[in-house]
C-alpha cells in the first residue's frame, strides 16, 4: 500500500530535534508528548482574553491555575531570619485583582528582585501557581508569570485588537507553565500545514468541516471565538471517526472468521431445563435469548455484549445460551472476575439445573451434563478431575476465574465463552480463552454496570449489544436513604434498629465497609508503614473496616444477632462456608467488603447498610444495592456518610438514593468523572485518547461516526483508497498498541 512519506514526516519528528533536549525531556516526562504531532494535538483547555481578567473568587484550592490579572499593589518587606539575622531577609507581597476579587502573590529571598522591578501597579500578566491559603487569604507562593505587553510581536496593534486577543491556556504542570507550552507550539505550528487529513473528502465536505491543518492552526491560534468552534467541531470528528473505523475493522475481521454453528436440539438439554423452570421468562429475557440463539446458529463467531439492570436475570440468559451450546455437542465456559463470584455462579447454576447438572452420575437426568468449577485455589485432586472432565468432554459447562486461561487447561470442543464483568478482563485474556476452541468460539460478554449507549459504542464498539432493562416478576422495590451520621447521629442508631426489625421478621442484612481492617497489622509484620492516602489525610479519619465494625456491632447495637464477616483475604473454603451459611439463613448479618458487589444472590436478605458510602463510586453503590430486594419482601438500602450536606460526595449519594435506574446513574457517574476514567484502559498509552470528545455530550457525533465508519470499512476494508486514514489508524494502533481497544 502506498505511504505518503513526505506528508507524514514533519509530524513524526521528535520534539528534541525541534525544541532542544531539555524542553523535550520535560514534555515527555510530564505531559507524555514525544513528537511534533503529539504537541499539535495537545489542545488548549480554555482561552483568556488579554483585556479581560480571570474571576479570582472561584479559584480551586490546591490546584495549579493560570490566571490573567492586574497588579493592584506591591510591597517589599525586610525582616530578620535565621538565614539573614541582620534584618536582610526580603519578602515581596503583590496583590493582584480582577476587579471583583483579590489574590496575594508572595516571593521570598533572592526571588524578589525580578518581580519587584516588573510587577508594578497597573501591570497585566499571566500568573501560574498552586492555590493555597495563608492567614485565611488565598495566595500563590512564588508563581511563575508572563507580562502581557501591548506591543504585539513587534507589529503595530490597536489597543482593541491587543485586548481582545485570545490567549490559549493549556493543560500544564508545575514544571511547564501554559505559556511555555504556547511558545513551544509557536515553533512547531508551521508543521500543522503538513498534517495528513484522515477524513474522506466526501465526509468532510458533506458536514462542512474545516480541513485538519486549518483546524490545528485555529485551535492553537484563534483570532475569533468562531475559529475555536470550527476547530473543535472538526477535531471531535477526527477522534470519533478514527476510533470508530478501528472498531469497525475489528468487527469486519471477526465476521470473516469461521465458527461452528450451534443449534439446540428440540428435545434436548435446553428444552428439559425450560420445562423445569418454576417461573416464566420476562419478555426482555426471551427477546435477548432470541438474539443470542440467532447468533449461535451462524457460522461466524458471535460477539455480543449483554448489559442489564442489576437483577434483570442476565445469568439466566447466559445459562440458557450455554445449555444450547452443550445441546449442540459443544462446551461452554463462564469466566468470573473473582473466586467468590465463580463459586456463587457454580452454586446457583447447579441449583437451577438440578439433576440436569449431574451428567454421568447416579440419579442424573437423561440429557444431563457435568458442571465443573475451576479456580486457582482448588485442591490438586479436584483440579485434576476438573481438567480431565474438560479434556474428555464429560463436562459441558465450566465456571472459573482467569485460571481457565492457563495453558494446561484443554477443552474437548469449546463452543461458547461467557465473560462476566468484562471491564475487569483485558482483551489479551479474552483472546487467550477464545484461542482454546478448535475454531473461534462464540463470545458473550456480560456487564452488570449499565453503560450509556455512547460509552458502549466507544468502548465495546466491536460487540453487538443486547439490553435487559426489565426486572423479573416478583422482584421487590428497594427504598434508599442517605444516613448523615455526623449531622444526625440518632439516624445511625435508627439504622441499626431497622436491621434488628428486619431480622426479627425472619430476614437478613448486609453491612458493607470500604476496607478489611488488618492492613496495618500486615504492614507492621512486613516492617513497613502504610502511607496515608490523600483522602485519609484530608478527612483525618481512616475508612471504616469490616473487622472493627463487625466487632462493634456484635458487642453493641446488634448484640445477640448472628454476625459473620466476609472479605477477599479469607481462604476460599472459608469464604464459601460463610456464603453457604448466609444463603441457608444461619447468619443474620454479613459484614463484608465489596466482594459481594456482583452475583451474590440471597433472596431473604432485605437490608443493605453501606458504611462510608461516599468512598464508593456511583456504579458500585448501585451494584451493592442490587443485592437486596431479590425476593418477595421489599429491600432497604441505607447509605451512611459523615460528609457534610453541601459536599459533592453527598450530592452523589443523594443521586443514588433518588433513582433505581442504573442507566440514569451511569450518566451521572460519567458526568462527574473524566472520560479517561470511563474508558478505563481502553485508550491508555495511546496519544489518541479522547481530548475534544465528551462521551455524553457528543452522543450524536459518536453515533454518526459509527455509521460513517461502518460504510467506509464495508466498501474498503483495507482502506486502500484512503491512505491518509490508514496513516491515522497506524498512529492509533501502532505495534505496542495493537490491542489497545477495550483493555479493562
């Protein structure tokens, strides 16, 4: 395929050859920028007008800021100190203003001379530094600054043109101020004219988008606000389209692979299972099952994402798909993120199947198969037997953790892989399991975290999507309340009363804490001191711990109730025993970490108390809440927090308490976090992670880009007629990053 070397080269130049080794080193270490192209794609965060002043009253504490302001006052103080006992120590205090608020700048020692000469009253400048508080006043200590002079770049400028000029403010660091990045960009900006435009002409012209070189010039050196809008509109399209083309090509390549069609027998295992179900499947479950069975019946591998509301019955849908494949002579593997969850799935699936899970055993049904569990901590004999059952085909269904991916695990005929909680598995692990079939097996990915449509299109773009948004009949509503323990301690006392009332009515409760509680002991044993996190420092209170809380509850407000603990550091057999006792109703209250977050199904549990709820994410809280209300009795979720009413954390908890709609909560969650967090590792390590595109706000662009990308790839899968697009894709998916999509 033809390359366009002349066009590629200027943007591939290393920064050290253009800016010098020292500046290039700082850019690489602090901003991850290595080439001219990287720097051109480091876009301004916002723009300031020279003649306008930044609103100083709204500056965020402890953040590195860049502001435009005017010097109101400057005073030099002389004082005695240990270093200057004769009163020769100097401190320069400069007050800057925006007309509505003031900010103090402080310079000490030898650093006072230059600002003392330059920062005279009336002078305007850009100031950059970290906002702190001294004597109850906001201040910047030793800020860097750049004077704003009205003389232009040696050219004649009117006062209006000078005052109205837009100054780009870049994402910067303490080592590299915004204007230094701006000066570096001034050096490389001419190269923007050589940028290869990845968008096909027809697409660009049809949507009235400016060419890429023009967009890069306008984003870094806009003359008007309209220039910025033009540039942003274009650069958003680049991000959306190139990513969607990468995903469309992956979908196209997968569709070319051969797979064995798996059709269930009319009187086989699936039919026998359906006959013994004590309830009717919801319309949603039937519809989604239909989509999956249609995919399984084709000779290309299914790639489907099954996402659904907490408790919508995804496991039932996945189990019926696995039974269909076993019916057709294949094997099915379900991959779970933790041993607790693998054991839970194994227990609930064998219970649902009854004698149908006893293949080859006395009392097993005619159509029965064997369901085996395979985890890293199994005993040698049980593990040997499980491996043998898989290799011979005796076991139709295997449920396990990532131990399933190990080389020594051999399948007789792997036909379907079900991955539970996809975001916890990397794409390499997924592919390793897929490689165990004689031909690529069908793939069903399940996620219990409802994902907004646009995120699904961006992160899981190579998968077809099925959504379960209907709860099965008999599910009870869950009431959620925030319990402000600091403001109203009697609310917490009432929470424990509610737990006792539910237990008295024959029900059970969960209490969830953010940590286990023996970390300090472990640290001491290892001879290390655990460094406090920024969060702990800020709140001066460590997060509540399972072991402490369980002890306090058993001796205090829940005295007399049967209280047990469950956490990730327990031995697998102990965890399993605790879960079995809780499921059997032999335990009243289970105090646990988030190991119970997904998959745990005890219909008799009706109360969930989440301690330090502000320390959990929105999606996690929604998952935890989904563990109650799974039977006929209504559920209750109490979110205990010590955060003040006005805090962002409390607002987040109020949002969770106000709706049970997981898709709505996932949007709230997304709006409160940066896109990079949402996309997880999907784009980390690439220079092309989303900078302009906001996944929620730019829903239409992502949907349109997906349609355009699908059409382009269908017409020209190898992009032979679009060398510039191919070049952009190569930059996105170079050798080390080939598998960047959906890493989780």
